[in-house]
């Protein structure tokens, strides 16, 4: 198996995220929800693994980001 370095995990995360995007290439709807769910699970697993090996409290990071976003001014659509 390949070494589970932060760089390798981050690369895998991006690759899996691009596989999520493939489900929306040239379409707005989801043709195969089960396949999309599998790709989203891959993204989540790599994200959790990356947070773990870099010793980042992902829950705390998400809560902090939500607080920052709540104070942001968002442009009108």
C-alpha cells in the first residue's frame, strides 16, 4: 500500500471530489444516486482521514467556519 501521507491523502481527496463532479458533467440532475453516494462517501472518508493524520479537530474547524460565515456579507444572487 502507498504511504498515508497528508499530501497523498489530499491528492486522493481531490481525485475523489472530481469523480463527484463527473456525475454532473453536462447535466443538472443525478442519473445514478447510488454511484454518487459512493463517491461522496469516498470524499468524506478521505477528508476524515486527512483531518486525523494532520491532527485537526474537524468538528471544531467546521463550527469555527460556520461562525465566520454567519458574520460574512454575501452578495445577492
